[in-house]
């Protein structure tokens, strides 16, 4: 590990302890391979599985592992019509496991997220039996305010570049507090605890993942 990874590794036990205070589980891994192996060991056979539009989830290598396993995959990318998309979203809310990342996470265990339609955050807050949050060390910040800054001026501009939406931040790389049709910043949510102990599980990896 390089020095940044070593520093993150040293901070991980404290983050896990803070998450526990907030009724969330925390796990630390030096690499994605170890994380994927752990997640697969936790998922019951034939579990229904859904996921949000997460670059971290895709970068982690977890999706091919799920596709190769014995799980019921709820994949919104297969929807051909708005009605099919709505039906898949409904199934996602009732999934056994929902996978996502977080736009930012504080060292004291709070999750900060911005969403466009809100489907990802709806599943984080209520519905799926368990929520698996995959976060690289690049997502960690000291305060909620720093997390909001990160989501608006780093994660969101990068995501609109990925999605090709013509928003002000697509042109300037910085949040303009816009209300444009392509805006992906409709909902800002800070998750400070889980009402159901252990429902939200945070998987920390000592590498950069996503935006």
C-alpha cells in the first residue's frame, strides 16, 4: 500500500466504530477482490438484487460476480419503455439487497448524497431489506459541509459529463445551483443513522472508486 492507503487503513477502525453508533455496519478492505468475496459470502442464494447508477459499483468488479452467481438480478438497463422502467423501480424497492455508493461520507459515519430522480436515495432510506454502500477512500470528508461541496463541485459535474446532460456544470465543471431540465441535483440527503440496525452496510476500500 502507498502512504495514502496506509493512512486510510489507520482511520478505518474509527469509522467502523462511528457507523456502529449510527446503527450501520462498516467493513474495511485493502482491495476490491476481498470486498467482492465478502459481499458474496453475505448474500443468500437466490436473493433478489438491485443497484443504482453507481460508477463505484461498476468499477469494483462486483456486477460480473453477481451475474455469475445464483441471484435474481433486477437490472433497470433492460427496461425498453417508461412503464417497464417504473416496474423495475418498483421491484428494486422490494429487493433483498440494493447496491449503491455514496457521493461522500464523513469520518464520523454520515452519508451525503445528491440524486436526480431520487430512486437511489428512496431505496437507501426505505424499502430494500439491506443496502450495501460501496465507497472508495476518495469519498471521505471531515464534515457534512465538505461532503455537500464534494457532491456539488466534483461528483455531479463528473456525472453529467458521463451522462451527457447539458447543464451549466457540464460547461464549467462547477455547480451553478441550476434548475435546468438535465439537472441531477434534485434531492440532497444526509443519512445520519439507520432506523433498522445493520440494514445499511458500508464497504470501505483503500483505493479510489467512482467520482
